[in-house]
C-alpha cells in the first residue's frame, strides 16, 4: 500500500523557478517516491514518466492514456494531445505544409475512426485552445516556451485540486517537477534551438525545409 502521507510531506515545495538541493535531481526524487509506492501505483507513475519523456507520444500511447482508469493520466494526456496538435498546426503554417499534416486525430485515410488497442481516441474539447494560440504567437522563443509550460503547469494543478494524499497528487507533482527540471538546465543559448526542437516534436521529417527567424 502506498504511503502517500509520507511521500507528499517529504517532497520539496515546487515553484516554476524551483532549484534542486545539493545532491538532488529529478531521478533521485522519482526513486524516493518509488520506494513508497505500491506496485499498482508504481505502474501509473512509470506510465506518466514515459509520456513526460516524450519519446513514446505516438497514437498507441495516447490511446492507452485516454482509456486509462486514472483521471489524471487520462485528462493530462488529453490536454497533451491537444497541445501537441496545436503545435503541429503552428508548424504546418510556419513551414507552408498542407493543413492537417501530422495532426493526430485518430482518423484513418478514409475518414473513419481507427481503433487503436481497442480504443477510438479524440482530443475532445480543448478549453485552453485560445491560450495556447496566444502562447505560440509569442515572437521570443523563450517567452513562447515559458507561456506553454505555464499552461501545462496550471493544467497539472487544476487536475489535482482537492487531491492531497493520493496517486494523482503524486502524478501532478511529477508533471510539474518535469517542467521545473527543464528550466533548471535551459539557458539563453539553448533558447535559440527551441523552434527546431518544436519541429522535431511533430511526427515526420521535413527534408529540404529550412526555417529562419525574421
């Protein structure tokens, strides 16, 4: 059985400009949490970590996430899917690609819904759509990424409202910690690479296409 009271009370307080204590890091905090989780809750944490890593965010992953019995997993990755698609639309416009290219809708080429692992997925209503569009419109790359991360941070907080000592409180904490961890290592020079990183997040390759800021 997970010891949520101990886990939550021992975690450092998070802000968007959080800095680790000496000898601490994302991995050490994860392992400290893991040592106090039940096997069932550890599976949920590991699934979240797979998604936060970003390397497995394909249709199969989203299908599993959106059919999860855990509300945080389900709704966090629904938001993540909608955010990913918004970024894809933005990239398509910036690079002059056909509208709808690489947008993940769960539809096949004939327009029918595709069953993925037995689940037909859709992003559903996207309440934050306008806020995401405004963030993507930021000309400064660092400000753009900060605005997007602020929206993800708020989503994690909203999904854990009234969750104090349960697995969703832990998952929400880790989602925010991942954002803080990213900004700990991000500097201005790396900020110049952010648009290219954004491009790489979109499924597919853009051979022969170059983008330069105006």
